[in-house]
C-alpha cells in the first residue's frame, strides 16, 4: 500500500527558490524524488491528500507506536505544539487532549488535508487543534510562539527544507524543541523507499545548518529514529 501511495503524489505548484545556491538540480534522478538535492540528499516526492487513508490506517499504532512516541515528548499542559506536515491530524488529535491549557497548530501545505482536520475537529469535539495553511517555504507561524515542533515522516519531503526550518526556528521560543521522526535510512531492511528514509547523520547536519542543537536520539520505535533538537536559549 505504501509503495503505491508514494508513487502517486499530488502535483503542486513549485515556487521559485529564494535561495537557489543552497540547492542542486539534476536531470537524472530517482523516480521517487523531485530532482532537487539539499546537502547531498535528494528531496522525496510529497505524498498527497489521496494518501489520507494510509495515514489513518488501523495498523498504524502497531507499526509505528505513536502512543509511545507521544509519551516521550514530555509535554506540559500549557504547551503550544506545531505539528508540521500534519496531514489528517493523526498526531495532532492524539496530542491535543494532553494540552489542557495549550493547543496544537496543525500545519500543512495542502488545503484538502486541512479540510479533513476541520472535519475531525467537529467529529471528535476537540477545540484546541488549529489548522494552518503553510506554503512550500514558510510554515506561517508567529515568532517565538511555539514550545515544540513535531514532524513525523514529513521533513524528507520538504521542497525548501532550509527556508521552512528557518521559519520554524524563528517560531520557536528560546529553548524550544524540534522533534523529527523519520524512518531509519541506515537500515536497508526497513521496507520503505530509499528517499522516504533518512539517516541520523544527515538530519543532524541539516539541523545544524539552521542553528538547532542536537540533544538526543531515542531509538525506542520499531522502525523510526526520534531525534530531538533545541533552539539555543540566547539568554542563558
């Protein structure tokens, strides 16, 4: 199922890159990629809204253990969490009940995904999930407003990773965290297409480029790294 979905991405408009020198274009590239490279890594095709059913599959808890993932985020009741690449809000709606005085900002570039989130908001009667439409270069988050940014299997698909991460760093409060969950690129036996996996070494290099500091990697999930980065507290 995953193989089929990753081969059928939604076609979206491509904005002109504001920082062309940090990316490389190659004519010959993987069919699963967009022919654009960042720090030696080819950027993967985006899984479109037609893959919404896969995000909500009943087997996801057993396969990815999202409950365990959420359990190690050390969330506080008043935290503001940004779920980047939120999709259907699968993670957002599982985090929101823990934030009794806070909220989840569910960010996606596909309006169709945000429509699904609005549907689930009403169906689940959860009011502290706020859908936000981003662009390919800007997460559209207010400066110094976010305690934690979560990206689950999304970072490797960002067409403009440096610009998006720069926007995320600006949106984080000093000492705020970024948690990236990605399939382990180091493991050839994880049956996910190569461009939809990423190594910890590569992620750490790309996060360092935008000023984030690696704090730890938790390998408690069956197939994914859970990598924690922090925005330095300039007041300390």
